[in-house]
C-alpha cells in the first residue's frame, strides 16, 4: 500500500488525515473503529503516529456532543452534521482540549485537510474558541439516543455512567495461574481487584511487558472475566463456550481445569483464539460454525454464552459504539435463540451462564427474565470485586460509573441457571 502522505507533506499530517478517515468510517459508514483502524492506519509507518491518530478519533467521538456545542456556539450559521469542516474542527478541538497538544501544531497539521474557504473558517472558529477560554464539561454529554435509553433504564446511574467515560480505561490482564497473583503484581506493578487479575496503567507496548511471550497472562477487562469465574473449577468436566473468539473466556475456562469446546462462526477471529491458546499453552477444541445451525455430538456439564450484543457497556474504551446505529430487536432475537441452543446442549445438573457487554436491559435483565425452563443460580459475591454486589435477583450487573476510585469497569450483565 502506498504511503498516506506526499513527500512534501508536514510530519503529523498523515496521522490527522487517518483520524479524519476513522471518524468518517464510524459516522458515515457505521463501521466499528477497531475494524476500520487496521486498514486506515496501515500506511502510517511510525507506531506512535498510528496511536496518535486512533487517540484523536477516540477523543473526538467520546466528546462529540460537547465539541459540537462549542463549534455551533461560535458560528452564526450552523454547519451541516456531515460537513467535512465540522469533522476537522472536532479533531482540532479534541487535540487541544483533551490531548493538550499545542494549538499551533494542531493548526499546522489539520488545516491541510481542508481547502479554500473551509480552511480559513476552521482556523477562525478554532482560534475563537481557544481565545474565549471555553472548556469541555467535567463529563461527556451522552448522545441523545443513549441518554434517553439509559435515563429510562438507569435513572440513578446515568450521570455516573457519563462520568465513567471521561478517561480511557486502564489495562486489565487475567493470569493463567491465579495462585501467582502476588508474584505478578511484584513483576508488573499495578494492583489486583480479584485473584488472577492485575490492573496496570494504560500506555506502552503490551507485548513488551514481562510474561507476555511465555503466555502467563492475556488482556481482558475485569468485567469480561466475571462470567467464566461463575462456573468455578472444571475438574476435567466439559464446557461449551459459544461465540468464543477471540478467546479470553476460553482461556479462563481451560486454565480453571475445564475441557473446553470453543465455537465461533468467524474464522478470522478464531485464528486469534488459536494464537492466544498457542501463546498461553492452554488447550481447547476449536470449531468454526454458526451456533444457530451447529448440532453438538454430546451434551455438556456447562455452557457459557457470551452473546453478540450492542457492546454499549464497552463505551469507555470504544466510544464509537455511542454513535453507531444498533438493531436491538435483531440482537435480542439472536440472544434468545442462542440461549435456547445452549440449554439443549446442557446435561441435567449442568449450568448455563449468559453474558453480554451491554448496558441495555433488553439484552440483559429482560433476557434473563425470559428464561423459565432452568433453575436460577444466584451469582456468588466472591466472584465479584469489592464494591460490586449481586443484584436483588442474583445477577451480575456493572456499569462504567462503578469502581471509579480504582479505574472503573466496563458495563456487563451475567446470569446463571442450572438444568434440573
């Protein structure tokens, strides 16, 4: 692929152009930022420039309603929502107000993205906002659709959720051997919120950290590690991990002594799962198939359904999810179908865990309410970090406003049942 800038282009411009393309991929084409990033950033040679482009796009998306309010308040005639100059101004303001980059550097590297009148307009609006001393609010303003949904669902939590989005999250890792938690805290620094978990400051190369090459740990948000913890030790029993890629829960289950069948329909994502298993030295049977079509040859002692969902619970690390069109009805139908499949693959006495990284009750609590044929098993508080308790119904529910004093947590829901 050719380089993304001409030879006479200022250093730093390619990173800003890539950030603009990432913003366009999310807002115009509805792509996920993680999916758009590899192709968009491939032409940028320096790793720090790629990281900067991604950070600029993420901060523009995280604070977009507030950035737009600053832009609109500085203009006599409102710009169109899809105007290129609006997108460039979002990136400029995100750099100055969130990443603390010098205004002259922002101007020099962003104005080349525009031509003619829009360039002068962007320069004028950007300079006027900074000279006026205007600032962003203490917490991001949620996009209207998310604000309305979460205000209805979580009226006592919506402000805390918004506050939890202020900063990107720290780095959570899950250890292959939970008994070595103290040892790895000493080697890596950071702190632990549960056995087998370590939280580190974000930034730096993950691959360069001690223990990565020998597969002593893998990256996994603390909330995402809870569903597999609910099943406890495997002791050689068989578990089916549905929708398993890229494999964090598969590795947890294998490390806990389960004989794991990991199923996912994405061959590309299963390659990552296989790579993760090879790096950690853990074993699992890996099957590429659609869970709604696949017929198991046996029944299992446990089934974990990490169902496809809106992923709105990950908004502090993936702010693009706040701006994507989500077909909740289709996802909820799929989730219900997957639970039916999972129950049919379960032995009598076996346990089913259902989980989603979502803040939507329709994907979490309402799905759990629908289950009638299985016997509910309350979540054990020992599986949860201090500061989060099971709900009154015995479920696990977290949101980005929780554990704020120790770095926060993603939004997640999990529930468990037993087949009588």
